[in-house]
């Protein structure tokens, strides 16, 4: 590990000091970087160091899910990364790579990725919302926000509007299954499809146990 990467991780640890968020922790950063490394093998060469820095800082400013300015979290994280890298003498061209990758990774910001680094980071981060880890994070966040696991009278929302703030299971339809359709890379699409299928199987099993 280079000294820059170690220092970047230390900076994010400082920003997260005292924060308890199982969906956004050091393990999340490690998994996103592992996803990036898998995706990179089938993509055109990118600035790997800039991509790793973007991974480390992509959730540096971690606002609560219900914060009114939640959609600004990626922009704030990118600005912090830019300032941090600028102090260390990084050229503006490389800082721009990091900034765009961080800003474009956000689902709520709706910024289309325009670089290889941004496409890879967006896919790598969104894979964290899918599969077993995606379900674990989904239920963890629902618990933090005081939501129920599912609507016991209508778990599939057949006779009511979807409400993923009230019921965690609704989040599969409102966001997670659609995320699988937004992947930018071939590897990302393949992994997302497999994980989405597994989540659908989990939902089927859950329904069989509660009905």
C-alpha cells in the first residue's frame, strides 16, 4: 500500500470517527475496491491510483439517509477529496478524475459517468446494494431508520403503494432491482444479474416462511 493510499484511508477514518454505520464502513470501502479490481480486468486501462483514491473518499461525507441534503453527499465528498489531494500537489487533471468518479457514483445525484474510472466506481459501489451483502445493508439501514422488515398484511404491496421508508422489503422493487439495470460495464452487468436473481430467490423464500 502506498503512503498516499494509507494517508487517504486515515483521513476518512478521521472523518468517520464516532460514526456507527454498518452500511458505510471500512469493510464497504474494501469491498468496493475489490469490485473495482474485478471490473477493471475487462475494461480499458484507467488511472488505477486515482480510482482507488475515489473509492476511499466516495462516502467520506456520509450524511444520514433521511437528511434533507442527502443528495449532496457525493458532491461534498468529492470537494473534500479535491482539497485533500490539492494540498498534496496532485495535478488538476488527476484531481478531476477523482472528483467526477465520486460525483457520478451517487444514485440520487443522477450524474452520468463520463470516464472509465467513473463507470467502474459506479458499478462497483452499486454491486454493494445487490446480493447477500445488499440485503444485509438494506435491513441494517431499515433498522437505523425505524422501518419494519415488511408489511405483514401485504408484503408484496399488491394492494398498497410501495413505501420503502416504512417497509424494508419494498426497497427491492423501489430501488435495488432497478439498480441492477443501470450497470455500465460488462462485468458489472453479469455480477448484478446474478445477485438480483439471488435476491429474488430470497424474497420467494421469505414469503413462503411468513405466509
